[in-house]
C-alpha cells in the first residue's frame, strides 16, 4: 500500500479531441434530472460512442413512458421559442447527433427506483408484447434514438421489490419479444447485477442471443451497512463479504455463462461512497453510518481532494484508492485517474466490448480521459 496526501498524486493523461473511435464502446449514462445543471448539449460527445438516456419507465398500462416535461416540452438554450418548434432533451439529442453522427443514443428503462413494474409485466405474453410494441413505436416516433436498454434491477434476486425464480425465464422471453418488436437494426442491451448470486440466477446464454451487448454493473459492491469497503475493486483483496465481489470475478463469471467477450461491457463508477465513525484508515474497518454527501468525482476533486485533512491511500491488489480523515473519522471509496486508467487497461487486455459508466454529470472530464487512455481509444 502506498500512502500519500490528497493532491500529491498526478497521472499523465492522453488528451483526446477527435471523434471517439476504436474497437471499444465508451458508454455514459445521461440522467434527465441533471439537465438544469448539466446540459445535454454539453456532454463530451466526441469522447463517447453511446449514451444511455435515463430513465424510461413502465406505465400502468405496461407501455413505455418517460418524463415528457424534460424530454419534449422544456425549452433549452438555443431552442426555437415558437410553440410549434421541437423542444426538450429529445430535440437536444437530434441537434447533437447532427454534429456527432457517430454517437448512438439508447433509452434506458427502469433503474433502481423504477424497476417494480418489470416483475409483473414480464410475466405474461400479452403484457410483454404490449411493452415491446410500445418500445418499437417509441423508436419510430423518435428516430434520434438507436435502441432500448433494459435496466431491470433486479430479476430474481430483487431490488426495491422482491424477485421470483420465474423472472429468469421471463427475462429471456421479454428480450425475445423486444427484439421482435424493434427489429434487428436497432440496439438492444441490458444492465445486469455483478453480485455472485445476481449472476448465477440469469440465463445469459439464452439472453445474449437477443442482445447487442451486456452492461454489467460492477460497482456498488459495498453500498450499505457500516463496514467501510471498496465500491468497485478491480480484484479481490480480502473482501470479508465475498471474494467474488469485484470487477474481475464478476466479468469472468458472466463470460463463463456464455456471453462472448465482445458483448460484455464493464461498468465503472464516476462517483464515491463514504462512511462515518470509522476509527481506522484500514480497509474493512467498522464505522457507525453512511456519509450523506460524497457525490461524483468532480465534487470529490473540488472538496475532499483539496482538503489537507483527507489522506489518500492506494490498494495495489484491488487497484483502487480511498480517502481517510482521522479527525472527522470519515472513510471514502472512489475512483481516480490511476484506478480508472487501470480499469480501461483491463478491458483492453481481456478483449471485452468496452466500458459503461454512471453517470456523465459526475465527471469533470478527468475520469473519462483516464478511461479512454486505458482503452487506448483515439
């Protein structure tokens, strides 16, 4: 372990100003609720290959719906003010793609908060067909979108709502219905859990036949409880909860279940998590609660990393940093340019499909540049 004070560490990054290119996908989530502080028109489009627009939802009638105010009604800077003009974030996508035609947009449906309707919608032929057809209709109505991303959090193992064993087969049937409805020319992807149990219960070999790729959410490995641990370790370093709760083991487990390497996209977090009441700087120390405000890397860089009270440590097995404040007894797990570049190098070395991150407004460009440098993307 190497220990330095915050602000001392620096990593030389390769600057990228040209259009994103290369063999790897670089996928960023854009959350519609961030639009007032992070305009969609200002995303680093030249350094991305795909954007997942978060989030579409499932309406009570089992059809795809979305926040219409943000999507098609809000007048943003540069929009025509006439009521007859197209407005909203969907129009911003149209405008952005004119100057960046390589960039593909998918609407992500569900997410942690709004996955509840999946469990029953996916349980019958009629409701699956209704939802799938509404997705097909959406792509025809809004051709600026290139596909559908399903964020069912989580089939079988549950999330805010409990799952059931039937979800695994229903997931396969749902994806088949979606592929039939949207056709072979549109993108269809999923975001899946990275926990050992979450991986074990899904039929990846059957799912992947309908998918363009699989995004594995290799983060939030330690997001609850009072034990301070890494949000997204690349490799296991004595994790007391499970030796498999890390990016490498999750990726290898999904590959073993039949997902081709080029169809597996690794998730990386552009945010941190923290604990209070932690008496020791060591990993796996016991705390008393969770920090309420940690935020994305941009916020971490402008606050914690500039405070002399927070000391940075590096785990050379897990390949991630953390911060500790002895006076405040705060312990923070996060990603920085060093860890992000290493994750990109891992994806390239393993010959995987690329990297996905949550989410764009959390970064000031530093982590994206480091990720792309690791991928060797020019």
